[in-house]
C-alpha cells in the first residue's frame, strides 16, 4: 500500500493563487511506476524559476491541511499556543490515494470536506456548502470518530531552512476564523495568523501538519536547532554504530562524552514556576486558592522565597548553588512525607526507593516529577484525565487522598505510554536502573557512552524498534554531551561541530525527519495515529555542494530503507528544487514544471532521468539565455559588437584589452572565433596605416 499525492486543482475564486492560474497541477502522471524509489516510497518534484508559483502551490496545500487539522483538534483540550485557526478564502481540491482507495480534500471558503471517492463517503466541516450536502457532519464528531476518519488521511511534514520563508508577518492579512463550540465558524475574521500553530507540535501529533525548523515570528533560533539536531543525531549514530555501520558516510563514531548539567535542572523548575506559577503560588500563600487547605502541611512562604526573584535577574555561580541546594532540600523534605504528591508520582512509575541518599537518584527523582507534571498539562490525551488539575504548583506539595490517587494513576498512565511523549522519562527511569546496578559518574558528573552501556538493562518495549529503544536508553537530558567523530582512514578524532556547514545541514535534515517520523509511528491506537506521510522538502539543496546534491535522493532512500521506516509507514516526498543534479534522478512523469504561474507542457521534453546536466539546465530550469553568466555574456557581446564594426580603438575597447578578454574565455570555439576577429581588426588597422 502506498500514498500518492496526485494533483491539486485550484479554482478561480481561490484567494491565494498569486501568480498561479486556475487549473489542475499534477504531481504524478498516470504512467508513473509504482515502487520505483522503493516499497511505499513515492517522490515528486516541482521545478521552476523564482516567482513561478512553487511556494504558492505548496502553501495552498498547507492551508488546506491546517483547516482540516483545526477540526481534528476541535473539542480537544490543547495548549493555547497550539490553538488552530481556520483560513478562509480557499477554493481548491487536493486529490490523493492510499493503496487502491481514492480521496479528495475539498475547500470552499468557510467549508471543507474529506471525501473517500472509492466508497462514496465524505465528512464535511465548517459552514454548510451546497457542494457538500449528503456528507457526514463532522463538526461535532467524537474523538473515536475522528480517529476512524484520520485513517483516510496523511500527515504533512515540511522542511524549509530558507530564512525568507514562513515569516508570520507575511500572512497577517489573511482571513482567519475561530471554530465555535457548535463547529461552525465565527462570522467575523479574528486576525490570528494560522501559521503560528503549524510550528508547534506539543499536541502529540494530533493535528496533521508541522513545519521545521521552528520559527518564532519568522526567526529561526539556530543555537536551539543545532542542539536539537545533535540530540537526534546522537541516537542515530549509536544505532548504526551498534550495527557496525556508519550513519555519516566517510565518518565513524569515535566516542560520546557526558557531563552533568546542574543548570538544566535548576532552570527548568525555577523558570517555569517563576514564569507560569508565581501568581498561583501566591494565591495559595495568602489563602485565596479554593484548595488552600490541601497545601497547609508545607511552609509555602519558604518555597515562594526560593522563586520570588525576577527570572531575568543575574545570580552569581555561588548564589545559584545555594538556591539549588535549597530547592533540593525542600524536595527531599516533601519526599519524606507520606502524603507527598511527588512520592506518589515516583511510586506510580515504579522507581521510588526509600534509600535515596545517592545524589544521582535525587537529581533524577527531581527531574521525573517535573517532567510528569509538565506532560499531564501539555498533552491533550493527559489533560482529559487530569481531573484535579495537577500542575507544577504541586511539585513541593502534599495532597489529599484524592490528589495522591490521581498522581498515582497519571504516573501509571505515563509508564504505560509507549509513544515519543514519554521518551525522556524512560531515559530517566533507565538511568535509575543503571545507578541501582552500580553505575557511577565521576566526581564531576562525567562519563562516556562506553561506560554507560556496560551496565545492561532489559529492553523496554518488546514491540518497539531497535532505534526507538536506543532513544529510550540514552542518558537523561540533564546530562550535556559532546560527540566525537573520526574519518574512516584516520585515528584522529574531532567534535561533530567541526564538520562543514553543508555536511551538518544534510544530516540535521535527515535526523529531524527521522525524529518526527519515529514519533508519529510511536503514537498508539488510543490516539490518532497517522500511517501515511507527505514529506515536503522545500528548496532542500540550500547549503549543499553539488556532490551532496548528486547523492541526496539516493541517500534519503537508502536511509529510510536501512531504518526500515517504509515497512511501517507510507511516504510521498514532494520536493522543490533549483538543482539539475537532483532532477537527474527523476523521470519527467514525476515532475511538475511551472513557468510564470502556468503549467508547462512537458510532452516534448527529454526525460531528465540520467540525462546530461546541461540539457537538464537548459530545459527544466528555463534558461532561455544559455548557461553563461549574464555579466560575462554582456561583456563578450560588447566585444563582438566592437569587432564587427569599422570603429577604431576608443576609451572602452582597444586591441590589447580585446586580446586579454579573448584569452580569458574558457569556451575554446568562442575564444578562437574572437581571436580571429581581433586579427582581422588588426589587419584592417594595418591597411589603413599603409594607405
């Protein structure tokens, strides 16, 4: 079974056409070859000059997926940062197939529908439109009904590293609407930017679209992206290393060194409580909170004193250590109480041990409690079970019997969760297991991956892939790390940061894709689980040397095969590119050619697959003026113009300058022709002198 994005039909009234003409834009021809790029893998390419409409085409699809995602998430309690708004003004139909079944996603301004053509079944959303009469009313569908519907859908995962792309301000004037409680749309536009929610993925992959890398008001935090990419690469490097293979071609993993990062723990709780919970804590202290009596076993004045400083204030290293010790002491005090909520969280996970004098156990308990309380409030699937609203204000608190039981049940649910949501908690749990088996850091909190792997523990989830379990067996995230590589033919090692920018870009893109794909795969049947993925690689060759461009398609297909991803999921890659090297890996049946917003008839085109690069450049990228740089061409044309006329030397051209320019030309035929014309010019001068 495979996913195929077939075509996008854009109607005349669509507000976001820009240069695009109304019409049908085909991503795959009917005679495309199944499994040409591998089992359950399809690839299509969109090519054209800058301004030809490539981005406009993709963004119409993104808006359509956003609108459907808004209804998938409607009625589910999700974080305000991920609230999805509906984009009006779209008139378009997206056709695709999954296996033998044909589908179409239709948008008509403030209405949309998902239709299974094969079964003549459809779901409609938003305001009723005459085109969608007779379809199932999806405005108030139950969560289980949504899960069933989404089996007919695909997840859209987008990668674009261009700094000029997806800037929220560019979309500020688009008409967006709020979904009302009854599922209809607000009468008036609300002015929120739809793109904002597309960057957030803390909904457990509930909504069906995500753009990478994350942008905040159009700004990519490259320091954050670098850190995240290295985290993701860490597991992939170790996975391939365990198989005796290399994740990065030409490089071998030499070692990974870890060091305890106290600040990562300190800042998590201090920052979150200061920023998010200060008012709630204060209400408890002064007795305004309705549940104040459930907290009276602890001196909240002392707790608040720890966090009352402004989070932006700068503390000395020594002040931070004092405050950190104070936080840990308060935490130890609360763990010693029978009514401790934190202790019940640890008990529910099966990691609580009375003998917790080991400081590494102490740090890990601290982290686990923080992480569980964060998860139960961040993810919709946990929020609905969080009846008493456990949150970070309960970190240092005792609780009623009801609260303690709730903490126990929630942590047990976390323990049974095999999705990506709990990966970091499992890393902490496995660290505890290793510590109890005798694992020790040195006095500075340092150790190597080899040291860590010597302590064996049982596989976590038998149904998970080797790579997924590899991720769960990494050291906890409060250890920073440094990755060292070496070239195949050398014993000299170097940190991964020393790789070239292009190399890192390539592997960061791959590791980010794999990270999200594994997360999507990990989502179980009790939540919406997508098994079909449209992966959009927008101008993917940015920063790549031609050598990487030549190898990219093979590399990504090979990587997906080696990881076995296409055994579980179906993929359709949709790529935009300006690279003839990438295009030489594609039959023209898989290519959509655009020029000035119009579809180019490709019947007379040669097939770029395995074709000469120059031919591909001339044909597929519409280089009407040839391959020579415009400055060089203009200079040669000026020279030709002077040589062809009976004009003498002037301020611009002399025979000597003409000779220098002619000798500089790399094309031998042009060079010899110009030299011949220069000699003729010299002969004419000589004849004039003799006269």
